[in-house]
C-alpha cells in the first residue's frame, strides 16, 4: 500500500507524444550553477547582527532549496531521455550511453551534496554531451546555447 | 519533452465548477504573516551552544519553508482568479485589474525574498482588495475576516 | 528507501502558525458536489458520433479528475485539523471527535468511488459539523456559507 | 489553515537566479498540440469489442491527462515570466503585455476544455509571440524552433 | 527558467541516509498488477444504460490513473536504487545491472501504455530480480513476499 | 475555489486495489531517525570559517528537508491505513485504534518540530505497533525488520 496522493501523469514521454528536448535538463543545470555561485558569494554576518543574520539564513535556505530542486529536475529530465526516448538502436551507436547517463545523474546528486562550482560545471558539460548525442540521433543540428 | 511526473489537475477552476473563493489566498497570506513574525521573534543562540543552535536552525528552516510555500500558494490562488474567474466584462468595470493582480503577485515574491512584516502586511491588504472586487462582481456581501 | 521527490513542507499546521480554517475543506467539498452534478448531467453520445463522443470523454475524464482531487483535498484538510489542531482537551469535550473525523474521511473516499449526489451532500454536512465544532473550540461565531 | 503538503520551492524565478527561458512553455505547448492530434486520430471501437474498447479508453484517458498537464505547465511557465521576469520597464515598451499574457493563459484553459487543433495552434502562436518579446527585452536573437 | 513549484526534496537517497529498500518498488508493482486485472474484469455497459455507463467510466478513469501512478512510482523507485544506491563496485559484480534496470523501467512504461497482465507480471519479475541483487549486495537474506 | 494544480490520484488505497503494506510507513520512519542522528552528529563550524560554514548550512538544510518530508510521508502512510484499510470490524477488536493512530501522527509532527532521537525512536515503536495490528487483522505472520 502506498498513498500516492498525486496522480503521476501519463508522462507524455511515454505517451508517446514525441516531444523530447534536452533544453529542460539544460535550463535546470544552469539554475544549479547559478545558485551555487550565489551561495558561495553571500557574505556571512555574525549571529549577533540579528537582522542581517536572519536575512542571510532566509536567503541561504531559499537558494539551497532551489539548487536541490533544480538538480533533481536535471536528473529527472536526463532519466526521461534514457528510459523513454533512447532505444536499443541508439545504444548500438553509443555503447557508452548507459554510463554517460549514470554519471550525469550522479553529478546531479553531487551538486546537491556540495556547494561546488566545479561539480556544477561538470554537470553542464554532461548535459551538453547528452544534448549532442540526442540531436545527432534525430539528425538535426541544434546549436547549444545557454539562457543565462 | 518534459517529464511532468505529476498530473496537473484539470484545475476545477477551468472545469469550470464555479467554486471560486478568495479565502484560499487569504488563509495563505495569513500564514505568511504569521511565519514572518515568528522568524523575527526567534532568539539566535551562539553556534557554540550546540543543542540550542541545532534547534534554532531546525525551526528556522521549517518556518522559511512554510513562508515560502504559503507565499507561493497565495500567488497561485490569486492567479487562478485572474486567469479563470475574471472575464473581459470584469476588466471593463475594474480597468486596473491586471495591475492589481500583477502587483499582488509581486508582493508574494517579495515576502519570500525578505523576512519583512511590512511586506506581509501589504500582501494582506492586496488580498483584501481582491476579496472586495471578487464579491462585488458576484453581487454578494461577504465580510472580510481572518482566521488567526 | 523512498524517492521522496517532493519536499513535504513543514506543514504550517504543525509549524505551528496557528492559522487553521475549515473553509479549505468546505471549498473542496463544494467542488466535489458541483462536479458530481455535472458528471450526471452530461448527455452521453453514441460512440459512432465521433466528434461529440471525443468531447464527452474529454469532459468526463476532466471532471472525474477534479472530483477525485477535490475529494482528496477535503480529506487532507479534515485530517490536518484532526492531527494538528485538535488536542486532548477538545477530545474530552467532543468524545465522538475521532469517529466524526473517521466517517468524514470515509465519505471523501465514497465520493471518489461513486458519482453520487447523495454522498456528496453527506460530505457537505460532515464538513459543516466539523466547521461548527472547530469554531466552538475557538469561541468564535463564524457563519457557515458556501461560495457556489 | 491549509495543509500544504508540498514545499513550494523558492521558485528560482524569484530567487532570483536569472535563468529564464520560454522554451519550457514552448515544449509544453507542443505536447498539447501533439496530444490533441492523437486524441482526434484514435479510432473508436464499439463497446462490444471488449479488448479494443478497454485499450481505447486506457489510451484516451492517458492522452487527456497528458494534454491537461501540459496545458497547465504551459500556463504556469507563461505566468512565471509575467510575475517574475517582466518588470515595469518592459510594460512601458510593450503596453499590451498584460493582455497578451492573459489571453495566452486563457488559451491554455481552452486547450484543456476542448480537443481542438485550432486552439492548440493558437496557443503555439501565443507562445511564439511571448518568445519574441522575451528575447527582444534581453537583446538576444534566439531562433524559434520546435522539437517535434 | 522553470517554475519549479514543488521543492524537490533532498531525496534522502542522496542524503545519504542509507535507508534503501526495494519494497517500495514492489508495492507499486503489485498495485499495477491489481489494477490491470480489475480493469480487464470490469463489465462494459452500453452507453444507453446511463447510470451504469457513468459508473463504469468513473471507475475506469480512476483505475487507469492508479495504474499510471503506480507504474510511475515503480519506475522512480527502481531508478533511485540505480542512481543513488548502486556504486561502480556493484557494477563489476553485476555487469548487466544497467541493462536490467533499463529494461525494468521500460516495463513500467509498457504497463502504462497497455492494460496487460502479461506486462504487469513481467514487471513483478523484474522487481523481484532487483530485490535479489539488492539484498545480495547488502549480504542480507530478506525473503521476497507480496502484500496482496 | 482552489487551484489544485496536482491531480490527487485515485489513491489506490481507495481504489480499492487491496495492496496495503505498513512497510511504507516504516521506511519513512527509519529515514526520520537516521536524519535526526546525522543532524545531531554534524560538527558546527564558526561562521568565520566560510567554506566549512557554507557546507554545514547546506547539509543541515538538506537533512532537515529530508526529515520533514519523511515524517510527513510516515504520517500520510499511517493515515491511509486508518482511513482506507481499517473498517468498523477492526475497531471492535482494537478499541484503541483511533487513539493509537492519533498519537502516532502526533509523533510525526513532534519529529519535525524537534531534532530528537527520543521522539524518532518513539515513532519507530508506534509504527511497529501498527505493523503488528495490521498483519494480525490479515491473519499473516510478517516479521518486523528494518532496512538500515
């Protein structure tokens, strides 16, 4: 028994509706990187400076929550491509596909556990690699760009 | 492609089921104000007082999460009235409607970003104004009251 | 191990922020009743009338989803009052409290399983009874009204 | 009081993290259009053909859920741009901004209520218009493309 | 930009809190099988039998939603083990691990797309295989059992 | 009116699909206990040690979020058994059932409010008691075990 309050949607990925786009993973990874930078850039007040300290903790908690969430979205979007879009025929052409995906998802976790620009940049590179493989399999030439 | 794990409900607002009530926004705004006050009222222990400091950070993190969530619910409930309930005929009677809504949603964000009773009180006033407009368009006289 | 993708909020109910209001349960129960009526009122076309049949099934699916969701919200809101607001002192004054709540939540399930105005009306009555008990314990006289 | 089980995230939109991209709304709108087409293309078996009819209803229910969800995501993503990205300075340059957004969100609802390619195409056009305005305000020239 | 309304939790799996248990995937897979059987067992009334037909469509829509959701949960729980619990050392011992997981997740999709006891039974077998591998890596002997 | 963005699923508990299993509550309670211990075990750096302090706050925020979420899941899973599985016939045999459930849910809240191993252990005991009652009513002898 599980409560399952939320209807897990029919996940149009396995509709199938055919609308896959690695942009979703890229946008989330960008936000992870942005939040990581901002967390490291915040000045830390002394607990004795009450007003400033409250503002600091409020901002810190919010940025961590955003980083956490965006890392999770990045992971989820990467996994959707793996479980729903990629087929055995793609695996033949990209025999490292499973490993590329696995490592990319582990980078998402690493970005949660740490506040590390290095890890966040590695995640961006992993997403870019997946972007290239994805569009190659579609035979389309879509330029990689970032929104930020 | 997007994962879309959660089935976004048919939002009975656009069912349409006809059950609109600005109380939902008001209850959320009240909680934002309550949490803001409590966050400012917490005494901050020194990091060296281990047990008290852990309790403080636990409580702080929880209150920020509640404030964040309730501000988001308030924003969502206000937007539902705007996108689903209000029609062009209401806009004619209340030509500032778009702006009133826009500013109210921006107050929700401001209550997230800060720990400010002033902003939280402004949000309560904005919700009260929307309450008045809403019930006027329904031709009903519903008294504004708060639960707390 | 569970995935736990969604941060279950600190549920301001156990913040505690003190902002409880049975209106939330009432609004959801009203929507259940409204959807139940609309589902029964829809005319059923023959499967051979393709366009009308598609429109019927689309509307039906949406109304069921809304009914399901609102019944779940009503249940959740009732349970929040029970687990977070009501204290042993209230139980002494209302010795049937546990049973009143239990039966009300079972009515929520019943409204999901059936498309029955009778069950939906019973749910409305159960919520009204909880409304009365709740405001009595607060010593406030809040009139019961419906939004629809 | 509201239960608020899910922590509404700090919505990095109002973090602010600065990572806005109308692609999210576009991907969702594409899925709405795709599902609408597929729903209309399904052949309807007679209820007496048990196996085929069960398969039909299963597929239909799933596609409606996906359409509903994606229309909701499109709406949400459009509103995030409106409430979090756009500032008074943009409103001066695009005095119809409020109305463009309002109508786009109403198209999302319309795509839920109907199974209409016409409405879904109008939504795609509305999202394209918002894409153009958005990137103009950023002074960047990002080509509009679709993933499907 | 993405709205990210829900705070994606810190996913205790990558806390790490060390509490992994394939029971969660098994419970969900059991529910998928149960719903599949019930969907096939429902008697289909003629659309002309209004009351019975409404009841049928209500039950059908609910069962599909539960099947969809549980298949999604099963998939998610399987992926959590893969991305968060399994480490390179396990891959050495179970070189087919990636493929076992990939195929199990594709069975989850298949259970959504069809109303097939055969697919649901295959999913149960896949989960049992993962259960065995998992507990072997922990060096514990936990008996496989089902709740239903 | 309520927005109700998420389709509250048909909650297979009241499908009914017959797949109930108190393991879900137990797994969540284990995670609460694990997170509580880890929160208390973290060393607290001085705010002046910038890098260490940022890492501490990131970890702390994540662990609180996991504890919060898991306590909420435990509560929800316990309530599902109460509202959906247990019937009047069980109440006759276990006349304290309502109270056992009520107190268990209040322990979930207590585990959120505090960072207390004592409370977390009490929750584990409460879940074990519910496990025993549950399997007794099913006439099955399922051994209590923990995954961690």
